């Protein structure tokens, strides 16, 4: 566990508070990884942390893998690419500044090829149809390249804090699993079998291919097509000297994620599926001995009038309606015990509006809206309590839901303030 949590709350089931500012200010914190299932606000959280860290004096870079490109819009940058760009308007004491970039997984793969082979062989690999498919969308490529880029950024040592927005995927665990799967594929038995004829060479190689691989290549030719199989074999021959490096780099970055100075923030929304995924990730991080800083619970609803329960609000609304103060059948308000003349004199205003009844009708509607809000709050609380009962040691920062989307630096600063506060104010 990271030392980012503050004092434990006093209420029953209250988790420790995640001290975000303490985490950001600690010079020993060099990497923060924001992880979680899709659609829970990882990108916004990563960007807000970057802005807050820079304005508190860190030289930070945010690496995002978000296809919606909201990060660029929020930071006032026309576009993000594979090169870190400084965010204007974000400055902090002692040279604090913020850079941001978006992972281009194909370009990152191309850079690996260009950096680990001579120009002629690099060109042959880059032009290979199988490589183009692999680098553009092979399962696990995005996660592998995210870790590859993280390793590159850390090796450059240009920033004292790297914040990673992990890829959007069906399972949050893909960020940890996919690089190993791709590394195993690139350095695995299938690749070595395809490489063997080229390594044996000459007639011996052809004999090996004809005897040892005839059934497999025949099957693969039917499944993949002879042309694709040839592309794969050509790709393998060109990449021969590089395969060992993929697994080595993946393993090195995995160890970097386990090392002191790295902190994982699991990001979730107060919904059953998101918190269930968060619980899986917390357990996996513990199994892998990776440092967990805490849970960021986004879009939490609150109320400034939580002393009025949903039950009491509904009862009050029903009293207004059922006592006849609000006449729903006619669509107008009137007092049952008053004569028509008295009703007209006492209720109708100069503008012909039944003001007293209108107020009652509006009040009943507001009471019902408040009851719905309190029911949402109660449901979110029960969902959170299930998580904290399973993981009472995990520090939590609850971020109040904003009324609209974040689309500029001011919005990111507001999110940062709520992250640092850790508990949603009445909203």
C-alpha cells in the first residue's frame, strides 16, 4: 500500500481517505497509473491529476490512450500525438509544468522496429502486410505499446511524474495481462516454429519444413490463405533478431510497475459492475505485489438537504396531493372546502394564475425529485459499502458528480479540487 491515505474515518464502514495531494507532492512518486473499466472517468481523472500536480510544482506528463480525444480538448491542445506537448496555461512553483500525449500504438511499434534494426530490414518489416495488421490492431498490441511507451518516458527522465491513463477495454485486467500475452506470442513456440526453416537453412531447412510442418502449414494455408502465411513467414524472418527484446522489455516494464515510486489508482463509478471490476483489480494488484494508492470513486451524488429522507419527502408530497390541495384531475389547484367565490378571491392573482396552488404543485414535484435523489444516494452508498466491506484497507476519494462535461482547464481544476477533498460536498 502507498502512504497516500489519511486518517481513518470514524463512521462504521467508513474507509480511509485517499490523500491525493500527499501522493502528488511526494517526490518519490514517479508514476501514477489510473486503471479501471471503461466509462468510469479514467481519462478525466488522469488529466485532472496532471493539472493539479503541475500547479503544485511537479514536472508532469500525462499519457492517454483514449480514442474519444477528450483530453486534448480539455487541455486546449488542437491534437495529441505520440510526442509529448506542453499544455499552455498550466504553471506551478519551482518550474512545475504539464505535458500531454496520446499513444499512437502503430507509431510506437514502428519506432521499436526502426530503433532495433538496420534501415533496410526496418523498411522490409514496415512494408510487410502481416506487420501492418499486427501493429494496427492485433489483440494486446495497444496494451503492450502503452507499457512500451511508459518505459520509454521513464528512461528519458525528462519528467518527475508520469500519469498513465490505461487503455479502454472490456476488462481492466487487460492492461496487466495483454502485454505478457503479446510478448509470449512474439517470443513463443509458434513464432519459433515459423523461424526454424530460415535458421536451419538450405536443404535441411526445406526438409524440416516439408516433414515437420507439412500438416500445420497445410491447415494454416486453408485458414489464413497461402499469401498471408507467406507474409507471416517473411515477417518472422525479418524480425528474427528482435523477438527476444519484446519479452525482455515487457518484463522490465512490469517490474517498473512493481517498483517503489509507482502508485496505482483504481478508478470506478458507484455502480455495481464498475466496483466489481475495481475489486477484481485490487485483488490482482495485491497478488502481483503492485503498489495500490487507493480508489477514486467518480460521479458520486450528494445532497445539501440529506436530513430529509426519501420516505419523508414522498410522504410530504403525497400529503399535498391526496389532501386535495392539488387537484390532478382538472390540472388546476383549488381548495375543496372553499366556495367558488372564496376560491377565486383568495387564489387567483391579478395575472389570473392560481399562485398558492401552483406553489403546492411545484413543492410536491420538488419533494419527489429530492426523494429520487436520496434513493440514488442510498443505492450508491450500499454499492460502495459492499466494496469497502471486502477491502476495508483501501483508501477512497469520492468525487462529486459535476452538472456537465469537463471541456476545459477550469473543469479539470474543479475535478482536481474534488479529488483532493476526497468527500463529495452536498450537490
